[in-house]
């Protein structure tokens, strides 16, 4: 089993037909036909042994690699326009598998209104890795959100429940584009997608904004309850610390919350009010699922590369 860069390039010329390119595929750089008024760019990696196992199907791996980057655009309230793929694989990898990865990246991009427009291939020792860069457009009127714009008096919300993603959702990420734009329209000032664990990612907002976040309610995914039965940990612990949920968390002005709850009943039924933003620092979490007592997050739990 082996693959060949030239053979893959020839296949790419036949197999991919990106939308919106001014000069076609296969050039040193992709020239987009459409004008992008306010570009939003991001990049994310998917590494074998970290984000997926070697046994995972190519269709799921490619989908995840692309969706990780697209989810960051969703957390910026941007509309996706194009993605680039940098793929590094050992010589022993099959060309058929690499084609499957590339097709899956392109399919996921197209599912959200973008397409794969270019990238790079490299052969090297070690595990398979995919890096996807995504380009989006914020549009002419939207105000950029930022982790540093949470303010005391705001309300902390989320687009869905958390925990237990390792049971399969970690390979089937759903970027929350519609919800991200909706939250921005409601006046969200801080927003991010939860990839490294709810508690850890909330601590990043708190630190960047110089505020304290109080979580009175953490919505627990049914997968977290299934994992709890397997691991002996509580379902709440899985919800707070597992990660790779890729739901959005955001801070909204208090005046917008009643409207958000009303609209969410029909548009985003998994929408949840988590708590509130106060003066101070740190993140305060429920001690137990049915407890009103809050304890300060000590920084343990969640995923930190290199820790």
C-alpha cells in the first residue's frame, strides 16, 4: 500500500470542481470569484491518535477535520465561503483512503455552502494529519464577537447539551451556523464553540474578558449519561469536562434573553440559559447535578494539548 502525489493531483483535477473559482483548480493559489467584504479566517487540525483513531472511516475523519474549522466560523457568526486542506500522510497510507478523506472534506464544506478550493499534500513519517483552513464572510453589518467582550450583567447561554461526545458525536460535528448568526443578531458580544470542555472553554472567556461566569445549570447530553454508566463518573462531570461538543456558548444582554427564549422554542429548542456574568474572575460550577451550590473551577478537566 502506498500513495503518490502526482497521481493524487491528476485525480483531483478530475474529481473536484470547486464553485466560485476565477481560474479553476490546480493553481498555486485559489482566486475566488466572489467579493468577500469582511473576511473571517481560521485553521484547525485533526491528528490521528488525538482527534480520531486509525480505524475510523475516511468519510468520518474528513468530515470532522472540515467541521472543526467550520465550527470556528460558526462561533464568529460568519458565513462559510471556502476551505483549504493540508494533508500529511505516511508512505504506507493507501491512495484510496486519501481520496476518501479529500472527498469528505469537500462534501462537508459543500454541505454548508462552501467548497474545497486548494491546499497541499505531503508524505512523511508518523501519523496521518489533516489541517483545514476556512474562509468566511461576516457581512456588512454584523459586529464581530470576541472572547474578550463578556460584560457583567449579561446572561450566559448555550445552543445545546454537553458531554459524552466520544460515543460518536466527536466524529459527527455539526457547526452551528444558523444559531451563531441568530445569537449575533440578538446582541451576543462573546461567543465560542466548545471543543476542549465546557468548564475549560468558559474559563477562557472569563479570563479574556476579566469577568466571573456563574453556571447555575449545565445541560447534560444523553450521551453523557451513557458514558457515566460506563466510567463511574457523574453525568455532570462528563458534561463539564469531556469536550468536542462544538455547541456554542455566548453572552447576551439581559434585555435580549426573553426574546431569545421565546424564539428558541421553534427555532433552536436545545437553547439553554446556563447562568450569568458578574464582576470578578473565574468560573463557578454546580457541585452536583441537583445542587444549587456552586464551586469555583480549579482548572482541572478538559483537554489541553501538551498538558
